[in-house]
C-alpha cells in the first residue's frame, strides 16, 4: 500500500514538472526574438538568456520535447502499475484519470496561462530550459535520435530544423496587419522582399528596344546632348552595335569635359567598365553585388551573349519600394481601373502582377509581360484593337507602335475558360 501511495505521489510530482515544461515550451515559442531584445533593453532579469533561446530554438526545442515525453511516459506507467493491483476495471479508470488529469494539469492550464502571459512564462522558465539544453547526455541522445530520423526520412529530413513556407509567412503578415502589429505599407514592403528572392533580372530590366546608347566614336558635345535630352546620368557605350557594349559614360564626366573645352573629342577616354549579368540572375543577388561594388548600372545579356537590356540600381530598389518618379519621368499609370470590371495597363506589366491586381490566373510560362502573353496567344504581332481570350479575360492590344504593345486593356468575361482566339477588331482611336 505504501509503495502504491509513493507511486501516485511520484506520478503527480512528475505531472507538475511536466506542467512547468509546458509553460516553458509555450512561453518561448510565443516570444519573438524582437520582443526578447526589447525586454533586455528594458533591463528585465534573464532577458539576455531569452534572446539566445528565441534566436536559436533548435538548440533547446528537441531536448525539451524529449524530457516532456519521458515525464508523461513515466507518469502513465506509474499510474498503470498502481491501477493494475486493483483489477482490470481499475486500470481503465486509471487510464481515464491519467488522460483527463494530465490534460488539465500538465497541458491545458499551464499552456493557456503561458499563451496569455508569454513574457512572464519565458522569464520564469528560461533558466530551466537553458540548463536542460546544456545537459550534454540529453543533448547527445536527442541528436542521435534526430540522426536516426534523418536516415529514415527522405530528403532534408530534420537536419535543418523547421521549415516555413512563403505562404505561411504571408499568412502571418496578413494576421499581423489585421491585429495592427504592422501597417499596410510595412506589409507591402515585406511582401516585396519575399517576392524579390524569386524575381529574376529579366522581369525588371529595361528591354533593349528602350535602351538609349551612344557609339564610342560620338563626340563629347553630342553625347552630352543625348544624355540631357533623355535625362539619364549614365549611358551605355557601343562599339559596332547594341550587342557590342564596351562600357558606360557618365553625364558628370561629359559635363566636366565640356567645361574643359573638349567638346569635339570622342568619348572613348571617358568610358568606364560596365557589369554584365545574365537575365536569369536573381534580383536580390544582383542588388547585393551592385551595392558591394558601388555600381549603378548593369547590362543584361541573353543566353547567346547578346544584349537583352539593362538594369539600374533604381530599377531594383523600385521592386521593393514601388515606382520612383523624378522630374524626367513621364506620367504613365501602370494600371488603371475603367470602372466596369476592366483595366488598362502598360504592355510591359508583369503577368504575375496583373494576376495579383485583377484577380486573374493568366499563364506566365514562357513570357514575363502581359504584352508578351498577347503575342504568344495570337502567334503574331497584333494590330491596335486586336484581342485574344485567355483564362476568362479578354486581352485587347489597346495601343501598338511598331512591334511593341504599349497599352493593354483587360475585360473580365463571365463563364469563359482558358481558350485562345483572336478577333480582328480595329480601334479608330489609335
């Protein structure tokens, strides 16, 4: 009888200890590194420890969960041994009480309190978690078990800790926006940062048809006139043709040469080296490279080594902050609502952007822009007013100049599936 009583006391004690670990787990997982640093800045005792724990949860999470599992298993075993001596019915009652009492005492109550008071929960249990995570035998045992799991599980397994998808990050941002933790501008900026990691240079570059360049044989005076006319501070310099770019000339160098009376000299001596990047390079990587090298312009080349376009530091920053308009830019709205479910936009607008803004699901397999989608769907360069039906929308080449679609109108059509057909309707306005 005495042994049974001691076993019950031990089971309740272990359940109480398990409740403490439940508070620790919930409190630390609910506390962000930023909040932990804020507590440290306010001088809260033990906050420095919380900063380390929240920044590296992989160092303590597995050990903590393992201890909780061991405590719960031992508790259930003790209750089962005591119940067994009173018969099968007692075993059933013991299991029921163990589950109910364990859930209330070791799970529900401590975790609810920790959710409501994450800072206090983390501060009160931080030292205990730190001690557990530093206990070498426990750390080695959990590492060995994780290694076994990595052998069993395919792919990355558990080697690199928990994975968070972009969809989960976006959902968290949306929840934070609704809760008032961040404002809409901050939400948009973080969304842009996430997208920047997947964006390639081809999607942000100025295409070769829009590139303004000057030949290396041009005089300082004429090159300065070109730079002032277009309002660019940097101009690519070509050799034989646009596919033979030899460098870049700066307007400040042209002005200085003009002031020195060198107007008739060729710009050859003023040419600076220029960076060449493949069109498939990630924008985030290029942004870091240009920042490190203090360069403001790069020439984008295609897979054949020809000039695909150019990209500036301003172009990359605009991917984060949105359009930057200066005194040389002409006002040309990227997209405007026509009020009847239709939209008009630039033909250079990305298909993914169009999908996000108008709620469409237009395909973007082999093209980046909505103008490119129209050309691909039609199979030829359209005339102004020519249209195509794609994904429940009617895409109209609203304005076409030469081989380029400058403006596109999108009309939403009810009950239309992904089809492709053209109509040769011409708009007399263009």
